[in-house]
C-alpha cells in the first residue's frame, strides 16, 4: 500500500523539480541564447547544483529540446476548441486569449518559442529550428482549419488560406513582441478584444455579405436544383 503512494509522491516531486529547471532554462536561453547558455548558469538560476540537473537532463541540448516540446504540448492542449462550430469571432477570441494568457504566465517560455518561430534558431541552436518546425506548422494548420470553416459558413471572405494565416499570425506576433519590449505597459490579455476586432476587420465578410452567403445554397444543394 505504502509502496505505490511513495512512488507517486516521488514522481510528483520529480515533475515539480523538472518544471523548476525548465523555467530557469527558459530564462537563461532567452537572455543569452542557446550557445552562450550553460548548465551551470541554469543550475544557479534554478537554485540547484549542476550535478543535480544531470539527474534530469543528459546535456544542454536535451534540456533545450525538452523545454520547447513542453511549451508546444502545453499550448496545444490549451488551444483545443471545445466546440469547433463556434462563430469565427469566438474561435479567434479563444485562440488569442489562450496565447496571451500563456505568454503572461510563462513569459520566457513563450518568447523562446516565438524566437524560433520568427527564425531565431541560429542563435538558439541550429538543429532546434528543424526539429521543432512542427510546432509553428501545427499552429498554422489550426488557424487554416478555423478559416476554412469560417469561409464555408459564410463568415469569412473567400481568400487564400496562406494569406489569412500570415495576416492573423502577424497581428498576434506584433502585439506580443511589442508587449515583450514594454514590460511596464498594458497587460497582453487586456488587448485580446482589440486584436480580435482587428483580425475580424481584415478577414470577415461584411454583415450583409455574410448573411447572403449563409442563404446561398451549398454546392450539393445547387446540384440538386
């Protein structure tokens, strides 16, 4: 009876320590870059000995890879929509508020992934750029799927998905990077509605056109006619 309980407590403690190390690593990698960061510096920020870190991670590269994978997995779990049939504005509101809340909670983690996304892989580790390209690509697919549904529902203008994806991510990144460089400025989450309305202005159909598109028969309905 005590065996499984002790094992569970040990696993929970190990995971807590791992998270503390990852948080420290995010701070050091973001401020110094991949090549200049050291295990010793990460250990100092985490308030552990360098030897203790090696009980959790084999080397600096493994630590970096686990950190990026952990961020991407956490974001992916949060971004999953409870109802994909929600109106476009609500879906965008969910995406933007989720990203902004995560950025505020895990500032360095989010900034590190943003740097990779924006082509900062050279300074953060050349191999990481290729290995973790899946994260930005997955987010792009998520955005494109959302826009496809909105076009089909008559909520968004019929446009190239790549252009809409670039526009949406550009708006989000613009607000995020400005926030990174204005630590005493407005909270990022307080700007959610501004960002949503800006995106909607760029991709949404005017109300009259959206209503007409919804009344228009679908391709299969037109064939039956």
